[in-house]
């Protein structure tokens, strides 16, 4: 996850007194607006739960009004605090963290729980309508979708909800995977008319297909996604294989279609919009695909000439996201850079300039998470393994405390307590040392001497899946 506070706004309280409010963005999208005292109360809650020793520094209270420079420093320190705790798996997967940001989204959008109908789509455009409360969080909505289509409960979290956008050329682009500290209904409404929510696989290793392909409902979901990826060109298919797939589709041979599709290049990959990279040459045009523990670059190196480069996740020592704002630009420029082991004892930074950099970073983290989970003997969790939720106190902007009620339990208990605790422990440890995200903001114009850099936050974290390799392995 990538948290940022790109700007603030001056608001007035019930006594008409002005205060500074911070606009928090998650994965490049506006999420909520909160004030300092809310974040301070949130910090105090975390201290009681985890102790101050494990938390990063929090900007202290000030008695006197802040100057402009002090306001800027506080914004930077608050952003830094949120970024660091979001990278600690114990905290980011915890009830307090998810509860605070879910409640903050609801308060910002002035949303009260009402019964609504939410439409979730398959990758072929088929619509699934579910009745939920408008404030329900992502895992609740995903589990409601699974129940609606009668998906085996054990397979629920092999899938995830994604926010997608319909582009001007009618192509669908993935915006982001939805998180459990947001309400999909609110997020979809905020995103606008060109967006919808889809359900697709949340795992990267095709070996997990073996468990799902024997179940009728989960096999149908795999089948629909496989067809969609072939039709959109995300999966590379020769003419002969395309005819075989078309024949299997006509016959309704779903399992055979999936098994053949699994043999194809880029099966199960996500393809990103064309962007730029500095690999081989500055500002080289590239189409990136992510999946099965690697990034694949299709590089334009000349007129009608293409070159492919493959980067294994296990050879990425770390990565970071950089944001910058040029004068006059409405949106920040996003870059993702990763340090890659090109050959023995030779590391090189590769940079990608793309408005999908955050999604690309999340894909990298997802692949690393999965590698570590399998290495530790864990597995994809079941709904009954979600932590039991309790009522959480939330300080509103006016200082009043709202006791957020816990959502009702689904009533299902896991039978294997030992495996449950092992899986939960594995999940909690996944994000501790996996991602490397560094945010550098600056305001400048080309050739300007008046650029004002913002102090970079150094959140460079080692990739636990990084493997030292020799020349013979490259």
C-alpha cells in the first residue's frame, strides 16, 4: 500500500474556528480527509495496542499556532508516520488500522449505513448484484459475492475485488486492488461513472489453479478470466492455438480450455498501459506485464522493432515509488524503480514512469508475499480465519467519539485450530520486510532555479525473496 498526503485544506469547526485538514491518498487515489487531533488519537490507540517502542515517531502537539514551514513539516512527518505503519504487517492487518481508515472514509463522504445494491462484474461483463450495507468493508463485500455465486467458502480469498476503468478506446484498465480499510460502495461512487468493480484471481502462481479447477464455480471464474485475457491480448496466443481454444470454447470444454491456456506465455499476467523506462535507453517506450514471479518488458527499440526483457522478482533487491509534481501539472508524476541483480555482484536500478506505478508496486508486493507464504508453509486464508472484530472507538473531526459497531460474524469457525493459527501468523508476517517504497516530492519547472525539494522519506526495505545468484544462473 502507498499512502501519501499530497495537500491540505483549511476547514472550519462548529465554532467557526479554522483548522488544517489533511487529504490522505491511498495507492494514488483520494481516500479521506482528517485533522491532526484525529491522527493523534489514532496514534494513542496504536500505542495502547502495540506499545510506543514499535511505532515510528509521531509529530508532537504544539501549543502555539503553527507557521507555514511548521505546517509543511508536520504534513511531511504525518505522511511519513502513516507510510511506516502501513508497511508493518502486524499493524496494517490489524483491526485498529483498518477501522480508523474505514471510519475516516465514511466520515469524509458523510456516509451512513443504508441498504444498497452493489453491482460486481466478472471479466466477461456478467453482472452480479448483491445487497449490502453501504459502509461494508472490502472483505465483507467479497464474501457476500462468493455466497451469492455459491463459491466454495475455502476458495473465497483466492479471488479479490478490483477497481477498473473503461478507457476512451473501450479497453478496460485495472486501477487497483481494493483494500479492507475501504468500503467498495463508497470508493466506486467516488471514482466516477467510468469505473466498475470486478472479481478476478488474487494469486500469481498458476499452481493454485489445481485446487480451484475441480470445483465447478471456481473453475467457471478461472475460465471467464482466461477467455478475457486471451481476447484482450494479455495472454500470448499463436494462430493455431487460438483455433484450438476457439474450438474448446464452442464445445464448452472449460477445464480443457484452462489447461491449454496455462501452457501459454503470460497466462494469468496483468498487462499495464504503455509507459516509459530508462532500461536500454532513456524514455524508451515499453509495455509491461506482471505475473508468475516476474516482470516482462516489451521494449520499442526502433521502427517496428521490439525487444523483450524479463526481470525475476527474486532478483530484485528492493524497489521504491517516487512522486514529483511539476509546476502547472494537476497530477503528480509517478515512477517505480527497482534495483536488479543483472549479473553476479552487479546491481542496476531500472526506472519505470507510469501512472500505474502504484499498481505495479502492489503486484510486486503480492508476488513476494506469495513466495514468502509458500516458503513458510502457509496458505491462502479462509473467511473463518479473519480476526474477530470488536467495536472500535473513532474520533470524529469535531472531537466526539463514535463507537463503530463490529460487523456481524459469518458464524463459521475453522475446524483446524493449529493450521488456522499457523496461516494467520504467516499472513501477519508477510508485509513486515517485503516492500521498498520511497516517496520524493518536489515542485519545479523545467529550467527553473526555484525548485523546492521536499525531504525524501527513506523507506527502503529489503526484499526477503531476493536470491543471490551466480553468472551461470543468469
